[in-house]
C-alpha cells in the first residue's frame, strides 16, 4: 500500500501511530507534495531539528492552517513564531514575569479552581471529562493573567471558539475561529489598557512592568503573549487531561498504579505515549540533506514529535503504556530554544486535577463510541469524553 500521510486526514487523527511507524522505517524524510510539506519522524532527527534553529526557522508560526501560517504568524503566536534575535529579546522579557515563583504561588488557588469545577460533575455517576478539562485550564490562565472573575465565562467561551471551531479538513480554519480570535484580542487590549493605568499583582501587570535596561514589552507585544497563553496553555492542558484519562482507561493495570499515587508518572508517560502536540512546523533556511534526501531551502517541515516519542530507537517497546518507563527523552514540550515555557504550569495543572480525580473516583468507564476527537493539524486529543464513574466510598 502506498504510504500517504497528511496532518489534515481525519483517519490519521483517529490513530496516527501506524502511519508514524511506516514513516520512521520507510520514509524518515517524507515529502507530501500535494499539501506542500516535508516531515521528520525519527527521534534523533526531530531532536536535532528542534535544536537547530539556524536551519529550521520558526518564523512562520506553529499552525500550518490558513491564516495562521506565514509572515503574519507573530500576531497570533508572539515569540514562538520568532527567531533570534527577536525571539531572544521577547522570551527573555517574558521569562522575567512568568517566573517559577509566580507559578508555584498559584497552587492553592489552582486547587480551588479544580475542585470548584469537579465537584458538581462528580455528584452524579456520569459526566463528560472535557466539561471539566476545558474550563479548568482556561480559568487557570485567567487567574494567572488577572482576568476579573466576572469576565471569565466570557473569556472561556471566546477561547473555546478560537481553539475548536470546525476545520474544513484541507488546511483552512473555519470563519468562526478567526472571528473569535479578533474578539479575544479586543478583550485583552481593553484589559491591558486597564492594567497600564492600575497595575495589580498578576502576570499581565508583570509583563507591562518587566524591563531589560530600557527595553520593555509594548502593549501590542503583551497582548500577543496573552493570546499565546490561551492557545498554548489552555488547549494543551485540556487535551493532556483527556489523553491521560483515556490512556489510563485503556490500560487498567497502569490505571490502578496511577490511582495509587503514581500521578506524575501517569502524566509523563501520557506525554510520551500520546502527546498533545503531535508536530511542530519549521521552515528550512537552506538546503538540508538527511538520509540521502535533500530538503530545499524555504520548505515547510513538520517535526513529528508524536512519531519521535514512539521511536523504538529511543524508547524500548514504545507502543506499551508503562508508568515505570524512563520518559526523560520525550519531546512533548519540544526542545532547544523553543522548549515550552509553560511546561511547569501544565504539569502542575495536570497533577492537581488528576490527583483530585483519583481521590474521588474508584474506577470509570469511557463511552468510546460517543467520544469525539479534536481535528487540528498539530494537536491530538478529545473535545468530548463521556465517562461513567464509580465513586470512592
């Protein structure tokens, strides 16, 4: 059978891993001429490309759908769609406000948010995990940023429309997604102007105040960071929680160990076994030769971290879900200069949420026939995960 891989193919979304296995063995440098991209699938190659930002540029962004891909990507993805020296400046300034201390200080409040969203769902025997997983991380970002509680439902609705408006299956985003993006930018512009007049103890005020010598982030740059946080922060944590819940259900022995206290191992093995971010796009700045194939300069290249995380060269018996595995080499958060800045926050959110679930739920069943997957070119996970639970007595 002819090898055909496309990140827009809904069949791939259902189970990409057989496709990845063939790519790694038959075409480690794969070219899809119709969709206009190349793909790297072996762990060593993906890792090397993540670290080689000189030849593999991020300037065109992290989503290959229109209108997000291209020179305008900065307005959607801030410093993630930049190369040095612009990336170095922006990430350095953001780092000064987005500190480990600020994240750690949020833990008690994040636990309150998780419990507030979980408790009404767990009063019955059935709920959709994504009803929790979609609201919780969006409210966490709002708490971090300083969005007033009275506005948080509005921000959740707009954010969900940005992230999950239907796609056409051919690389085109639905009109509703771009409209919602405009509404989100408008809301954050108003909030940024308000914080510039009256600073508070929140990330938004911190971003407006940080400086390097005389250099500061402009209000437009701050708004870009906030939009990035919603997309890269809220969506990925939502999908991570769903993937962890689904993986543990499919592997009862590992679920029992996870519920017995192996929460962090559960998270890390999920990040390796079924990562949210399946690929990261780059643009070649010069001809790149690999495995006897030349990728020309100026080409779109997908770094398939989902394939790399199942590469048997890096992870023995990679299709097995195993909490005892050494997951230190997984690429779920990327690597190199663009390693995910929000990884500590995502891990904290997941740990708090899954710990609460494990403390309340003795066992559960997922209605897989009714579950619905997200359909994007880069992310993998669920937008609906109906669950029947057995409560702890």
